[in-house]
């Protein structure tokens, strides 16, 4: 097939206009065009007055070679790459000596287990939390009743932290083998909207993710895999620098020579167990800050101008960066159009914020993390020091919020002026179980407060209304990524423990659903090839 890129059409074009544009662009007769599919559709919001859709099209024609010769100097007319997935081996070729074990059933663990199962390796998955529907009920328990289940919440359980998010399915990681296409195709097969295969910034939303995750779990089981819920790993048996078994709370040790660590970024006790077992790890940078909420209509108008509200585009998003005078970088993180701010703690007497959206993205507020980059120099003390740094901030936020799991909050105008807020104005926070208005200045280190106070007016220049005095800040956002890296080598195994495969967000190798899923596939392939080599 032939790939045609940068084909632009008005946002309100008729369906038949796309085929007409292809024929015109390539000077073809209708009889020469055998068919086409949309590989990608995006739009450029930088010039919102003349907004247009930008297509990448895969085309089938009668004489591809002649067309390629005709447009040999045109960078927008090329052979379509092979984006199909090819398994690296299978169990009948590799002859596994035992069943691989996957710890964690978030996006990374799901795709690692799925690909292993599809290759015939019959993985055993250990998930400390509950199945996704039971887990959802427990999560609502915190949001609605201020009751936290430390083993079943936004962070722990089937689907991982990505289940309670915007369901964003895009990433900036390099993907020359098109693993991302495999991720999207599996989601569609499990019931996600087919449009995620071609829209520029696909998303599913929490409610739809629940059903998708369940169907993927069922496929793994049908292929011989096993999912064991409420199985908390609390230790590792390692001899002669080789993993031998996994220790499970209240259960016999599970023998295993190949273990994938798809832990997620909040499995702090498991990080401690790995550290105690001598597994090499190191502190890494992450970011901390607040959630900010604006009326979604304000963001739509600023980003889309006269096209605000167009159903084809939907709720507008944004991505912002500011380099502050004190040397800190401030940026928007996990922007959720038409979404809500949610309670995301996994430990008692701590407050953590995150954002989520449903597929419709039709809630009244837009929210995003406004976070500041920090490094191990800010929290010296070894590989686990970042965890203690996070805990101190989360405990302080719990205290500032009134020690009831309400989050501390402040209006943007008051935050910039350095005074406590006492009542909401035109923007009401969406955070459940509630917001206690206060002064956020003591909730983060001074260098963060200084940088964010400088960044918000700077962001106003890019999005008019961003520094709206009634907009709401909610603290604290601390789980942007893992505070450590469980370092691995070129073979995807731990630097010092054979058979141990650190993967995904918790190991410091992903950030978001797509990159975690991609990493899960890569690690599954490496594990399978190691079986084959042995």
C-alpha cells in the first residue's frame, strides 16, 4: 500500500470529500483507487481560526510502483510501513522450564501477560488488589465515604492506576517496531472504540476501560494464563544472583525462574522488599505540584476559538511548559479535558490528587497537574529516599485538608497573592471526598511554590484565562512517576539478578498507559527469547 501524509481538509468537510482529495492530490482516476483507510487524523490548533483536519491515509491502487516513481521526490508519498505485530517465538520453540510470573496487572502487566499467553507460555499473574469491578467499589468508598482500602484503590487492583485516568492512549516514546499499534489493536479487539486506531490523541475513559480490561483478562485465561487477585508479594528468594521464588503474604512461596516486575509507581512496600533482597535500584527524578481546575469552556475558547464545542474535536486539551528563574521547570501533566480531580492515595492518612475523564469528556471543568521537576539532589539518602519525600508531602496535605481525606485547596488568585482562601467563587472543585480551602504555601517546598507562582501568569500568555482568580488549585500531586528506577540491562533483566525483569512505570521505564503497554510487550519478548536461549 501507499502512505499519503499531510492531506488537509476543512474541519466540516463532507465524508465523500476525503476520497476526492486523494484523487486530486495524486492525480488519479476513480477507477485506479482500489481502496483506502485512515491511519491517522489530527488537527492543528495553533491557528484556530482556520482549523483543518490533517490526514495520513493508506491507499491501495492498481499500479503502486508507477505512482511511487511519479512521486519519488515527494516526502509525503511513500510505501506504507508494516505495522502488524510479529511474535518473536512461541512456547513450542522455546521449551519453557516453568511458567513465567508477572507481578502486577496494570497496563504493563496486562500486555506482558497477554503477549506471553498468545505465545503459549501460560503466565501466572499476581495482583495485590481486586478484580476491576470490586476494586471500583472500594475506590468509591474513599471518594464517597472517606474510607480507604490500602490494597484496593486508585493505585492497586486490576487495570492499575490507568483505569482511573483519562484513558489516554498516546505517547512520545520512540516506537520503530509499532508496538503501540499492537496495544491499540488489542484494546479495540477487547471493545474499545475503533477510532483509537486513527485519531491523533485517542482515549477510552474509565467506564469503558473497565469492560476492556475484563475482556483482556478473559483472553489470557482462555489461552492458559492464570490471574490471582489479592496476592500481595512481600519478598523474593534469590540464590547465586538468580531469582528462585516469589514470597506471597499468607501463601506458600511460588517457584519462578522468570519474573516480570510490573509493579506500578506506588508499590512502596514491594520496592522495599526488592531493596532488602539486594536488587539494584537507584533514585530518579520525578515531579510534584498541584491539580488546577478551570471551566472547560474557557479552555475550549482559548484553544479552538470559533470551533469550540465542535463534536468532531471534542473538549480541548493543552500542554504547557515554563522554565522558572530559580532553575526549575514547571509543566502541565496528565491534562484531563472535561474531567474530575480524584483522590488517589494508597496509604492511610495521606492525600494524593490525580485527574480522570470519562470517554465523553463532558464534565464542566478541565483539570491538569501543574508540577515542578525535582531530582535526587532534592531528596538525598539512597534509592528509597524519594518515597519518604513523597510520604512527607502527602501527610502534610492530609493535615492541611483537615485530616479527613479532604484535599487542601486554594483559589488561584489567592495563591498568587499569598493569602488563604475561604470560599469558592465561580469555579467549584470536582475533587471527592471534598476540598478544605486553606493556604497551600506550606504544602510544597518553597522552590516549588515560587516556580508555580511564576509559571501560572506565564501560562496566561498561551491560554487567556489560565490565571483566572476563581480557578482552583488542589494539593498535592506526588505520584507523577516512580521516584526510583529498578535498573535493567540490554537483555531487560535486572542489572544484578538474573531472571528478574523490571518493567513499566514502577521500574522507571514508562509513563502512561501506552508506554507501559509497549514496555510490557518488549519485556515479554525478552523473557520468551531467554527461555528459548536456555
